[in-house]
C-alpha cells in the first residue's frame, strides 16, 4: 500500500518485487477486485483517491518508470502557462525503446537527462522548470513560452539573466 501511495495509487511488478510480491499476485488481486488493471503491467488501488495528474503518473509507469513528464505536459505540471496538451509528453532515455500498447496517447521524446534536470512534484516525476523551458522553446506557441518564462521569473525559478536570454531568443524566433 505504501508503494501505491507514493506512486499516485499505482503499482507495477517492478515496484513491488523488492517487497517479495511476485507479478502473479498482482494479477490475482485484479481478479479479486483489490486492484484494477490500468495498462500493460500497471495496476491501480481503487480505494485510493485519483491524483489530479493521474494521467502523468500512469504515463511514467507505462514507460517502465524510465519516462519523465516533459515539454507541454511539464508546463502544465509546473503551472507555468495556460497550456492544454492533447497528449502526455514523456522524455525517455535515448537507449530505451518502448514497444507496448498505449503509445498513441503519448508524445515520446528521447534525451538523456541529468539528475539536475529532473524533479518530483508529489507523485509526478517531471523535468525541472529550467529544463522544461529549454525543451519548449520552438515547439510551443511563443505566447505560451513567454507566459511560462514570466511565471518562472516571478517565482524566482530562473534568474533575471536567464529571463532576458529567453525573451531575446523568443524575439529572434518571431523574425
């Protein structure tokens, strides 16, 4: 149960294996109604409340815990601008390839992120504000990036110099 609470109500065989719970037990729990199947190898404890970023938690687990919420989706998680992504954006290591069902719901990006590029907000593992801003310049409408940069600066998440560099970069992209 502690594992599920730490992961927004979800468990996977890999998450519970260190506690001596074999994958077959998870499938038995589904048949008994103790767990619900939420996707390939991902199970949800139905008695736990649904997190507001449930779809992001599920996306990371869908990618075997190797994915990090990024780009448009990270803008939403960090509440930096008024964005409404149509897909969940997930960055996975360049060496990792996903071949399981359900990928049509996700926009997959490949990058090898440093520890300093990743943060955890409650049960959501996401790119940091700095990394998110780097990722979205040029791929998200300029007015949203500008809004995100202003929000980040207002919170003290980026320095005045970083703010000015982003603003200059956004001006040059409009030309």
